[in-house]
C-alpha cells in the first residue's frame, strides 16, 4: 500500500509539482547533516519568452531538476544574476522602466558593439546576444519572475523560498552606462583591464538624473556605499528580493583577483596606507548599512585568503564580520579555471576560522551563464574533485563542535545559451550528497590553528609584519598543492578555549600553527599542549617568539639570509626517477623575511635536524624535530618555510620551476613522517604535478579524498596504525606501505589499517545478510598481519564481530578482537591473521 501511495505521489508531481513536497518520502535523510539553505543561481536567460505561462513552466523546471538535492535543505533560494547590478544603480521606481539584463555571451562593455567586430576577437573583447531576438523585460516583469519563482518553488519543494539579487563591480554580464559612461569616477580595480572594477569606497560626482532613492539627483561627493545602499533598499523591496549578493570581491578591497593591491605592489608593502584603506573599506559597510540595515548580505569575497587580503589590500575581515547579518565568502570557483586548489582551500579555511555566526557557504561551479563554459562538463571533465576536497573541510568552533557549511550554492543552473541540461543535476547531485554523508564529525589528522586575531592585530600594531602575514597563507597554499592533507581549521582563540575545556580533543591530530608571540596566552597553550603529549607542527619565522618557545624548539635567531641556497635533507622524500633539485631560492619579500633560524644547543640528543640550507660558509636549520621523554609522547616539528614562488606581473604568485629549484613547502608533507604518517609520491620527475588531497574523519572512519592533476603518479601511504586500506581497492604492499595508482578524482573510506610487509591485500564491503548487522567488511590477502579496525562511533565490543577464513552464514571462524591502544583512537585489533578477516557490526 505504501508503495502505491509513493508511486501515485511521484506521478502526480509531474503534473502539479505539489505531491513531491507532501510525500513522506520527501523528508530529509541526511542524518543530521542537512543544509540550512540550498541556493540555485540562475540568470534570466532560461526565460526565453516574456510570456507568463512560459515563465511559470521554466520556474517549475528549475526546482524539479534539483529536487533530489533540495529535499535535504530547510530553505531553498534562487539567486538571480539579473544583470551586472546596474539594474539597481539605474532603478527609478516605475515598473514600466525598461530593464537592461544579462542577455549576452562575453563582455558587452568593450569598444566593440555587441554582435560586431572581427571573428578573431575573443568573448572577453566583445559580446554576442545569446538569442537572435532575446525577450525584452521591464522592472514589472522582473517582479513577476521573482514572485513566480517563490510560488512554483513552494509548490515543488514545500519549503520556504527566498530570492536574491546580485551586484557585480565589473564589466561582465550586462551593459552599464552608469559605470562606464556616466560615473567612471567610481572605477578603480584592474582585474579585467585598467580601471574596470567599481571601488567600494569610491565617491560619486553630482548627477541631476532622478533615481528611486535620489529623486532629486545624486549630490556631489556621495559615497558609493550610500548610493548603492539606498538604491538597494528601494529596488529589493519593490521587486520582492530577500537578500543581496556582492560579487567578485566587492566590499573586500579593490583587487579581488590579484596577489597585489592597495598595500602591496609586488615590490614592497606600503604600511602607511594600511590604516587609511581599512577605514575606507569599513566606511563602505557603514554607509551601505545606514541605508539598507535589514537585508541579508551574501558575499563572494576574493580569490585569496584572510592573511593575504589583509597584507596586500587592507581587507580587515575581522571588522567586516561584525555585521551579524552577513554570510561570509565561500570557496573561490577559480580552481576550476587555474587548477590552484591549494589557494581555494586556504582561502576557504582561513575565512571560516572565525565567523559572524555559525553559518558559512560551500559553492560549486556547475555552469557559467556568460563565458561559454560549463565547468562540470568541460573544465572538471565531470570529475568531482572540487566537490570532495572542499566538502571534506570543516571548522571547529570555540565549543569544540565540528561545524559544516550550513549553505550550499550552485553557480549556475543554466548555461550561456539559457539551457538547463538535466545531465548536470543528475550527475552532480549524487556526488554532493555522498560528500555530505561522509562529512567530518571529528578533527582530521591535521588541524590548522589559524592566527585570525593575531594577523589583524599584528598588521596594525607592528611596522614590519605585513610580509609575515602575507607569506603564511601562501606557504600553506603551496603545501596543499603538493599533497599536504589539511582539512580542519580552528582559530587560535577558539583553540585556547577548546583545549582548556576538552584537553583530549586533539589527541588524534597534529596541530599546524605559526610561532606565537612572546609572553602570549597562545605561546603557553602550545607549550602545554606539547608537554602534555600533543603533536605540533610550527611554520614560519620566529622573530617575535619568546625564549620559552624558542627553548621548546631548541632554536635561536641569527643574521637573516636570502637568495639561492643548497638544501640538504635527512629524511626519505618522494620516489622520483629524476630527483628533486638540491637548490632552493628564498626570497625574503615573499617568505616573511630572511632565514635566521639556527640550532641553539647542537649537542641536544633530542633534536633531529631534518633539513638545512647552505649559502657559502653559512647555514641555517630550516626543518627539525624535537621530543623529550618527559613530554608524555609529545613532539614538535619546526619548519621555517620558503614560499617557493614570486610575483612576475600576473594575477597570482607564480611557483618556482620545480625542475630547477626545490619546492620549499614540500617539507611540510615530508615532515609528517616524524609523526608516523607517510604520504609519499612516486613519479617520473619534479615537473609532474603532485596531488591535492585531504584526510578527514567521519563517524570514526578516515575519508581519503584527492585530485591527481597527473594520473601517472603513485601514492604510498603508511600511518602509525599501519598501512591504510582504501575501501573497494587492492594494494600491493611495499615495505609496509599501501600503494595505489588513483584516478583524477577519488573519495574513499578507510576503516582498516594493517601491519604487513608485503603481499596483495584488498578491502571490500560485503552485504549484511544478518539481522542487526549494518556493516560488514572483508580483508583478503593477509599474512601474519596485525589488523586495526575503526568501527563506527557507536560500536562497542559487544556488537563487534570478527571471523577468520569464514563465509556466510558466519558460523565458524569467530575470534575475539581486543580494544586497541587509545593513543591511536577508538579501534579494535586482531593479530597474527593469515588469509581473510571479516568484521561486522
């Protein structure tokens, strides 16, 4: 009977759209991991006819296509890319006013007229209409579209529907006489050519034309924030919008896409401009909120990170986050364009370390409705690495709670021709849902303790620390791009609260942190953490560190050096046919100053030098490990760090040629061996790109996610628990390491680790076949192996089962597993196993 009801509901849904929402099977099943909100981003292009019935059908289809995903949200939103935001600036009030909307492919604000110019011009140099005769819309039509989306969305999903409007500072999307003819004084940034982006802290010249918020014209010297705020208040209310999205770095300085900005020009940092720039950006937010106080603001942010934005362009994220009705910036979509997943991850994590509240956003790039590309289909090649990598990221708040992104946004559901191919939601949805089911529930093996408060303090209190602030995030960016498996972030402030109230919270993790200031609370917290058995990796300069912390590391600071060095190492690195070079370039400007670190007590038997850089007759210790017996198993690794990249006039810092110069951030991954973690890459030569990967913890499992830009590489893994066995795969063990040649993108659960020197071993999931058994795994190819099993969080010894060389119906071969060493987390151990081991719970 239930099946017949469900089938009838499904059939009726195709006619009315209502039954899907009313069916009991529409209830979310994401086990507490549902989204607060899912946003479908769309242009007006799918509305190819200005016909009310047609508009209603298109609106309904938008929600039906994505319903399998939308059912897992409390609220559903549609964010309309109506134009470029000039529809707000130009708004006068009457519904009959013609609407300039984004009906183009390419850039319509160039010297070439739309649909004209030589064929060899790129779409960044001119634009085409997306249809031969695109419909004409008025503001009244826009209001109808907004209302229709709310009505049809509610019918299909049964959920509250919110509609958002967008403002973009650049020349994309729609023609803008306001920006590029009437008020060029508001332009400042050069992300798409010289003076092409609206500066949030610009000031308007006088304008006698009437606008909705300025019926008597714009007075001279009106702050742009005031004008945009007042116009937004009228426009958003009149059209029925519920929130506004500030796009492409708007509100976050002037240069949203560049590694340079108002403070850093690629040659040096102008500290004197910092305070003034901070005040200008803060002024925008103050002026906008004075006019438009209640609307929720959602923001795109920049392509960079908290520290880099602060040091290069004066972006004070801490001040911006004082607005509690603000949704912070998500991950940048640019990794799809430039492959810089390290920068995407660093930007994402550094901005979520502290938040205005608990909400933050993950955004995935499905289509681009302007630039003739559909990233899921062409840039990603239908590979879900940009889903699994950022969705494995989590933040820890000051209560010690693991927090996932509360919001999901899809840019966009339509392509440049206004089509909405069902292939995209059909293929993307399962990957997003799997990533959410596997989302972290505990800190990962590596936890970035981000100096959010310190960076904002150092920038204004000191005169010499902007290079250090700028450098730290770039170092981690390159480390991630070279396989450093970082997925969890916590701010220094939250860390101190968590470690005080939950001393064992990070027992299974390695903390990754900058050197704290002398005499600070953070200094004492990190020292105590190590001496109480914690594992700590410190990176960056120690010029402001105190004696107590320097003594912990057994280092001192000598004369800073920079330039070219020869690097020598004392560890096993990657496996290359042609080895990494032994020369390295340390540029003080991009690496937080020169290298000054030296071993303080060279006779200390508890200090191990991992890497040294030699220049003429001088040397500096740049990587070391230290562990004292009285530290209860605690250990610290220090890495001075070299940002092996420089500014060459492009948008981003450009990495050094890895075939000629050693990539300094590689040392972070290599140093994991000191904590018992091997993540070794086997490849042909240094120019073959390393993988980007994360290792997260979900319901006591280890979730390995990765992206291989070059699939000829081979991964070698070993942990303190043994060799990890990735579910569903075979491995040929190599000196106790599991070895895998993985595809372009991968996401695999691991609950099994083995100690075994060689052999071909597999880990497969079997069917239950037995009442009250939810999971069953079989490990094959064991030879006198020690096996560690990480069952689900709620599994106890009473409901854990283990069988050796047995099969269904599991009546023979039962053995008793013992609880494992709690230092390695909650797990069970079976020893001296040969053949097959089957475990279940």
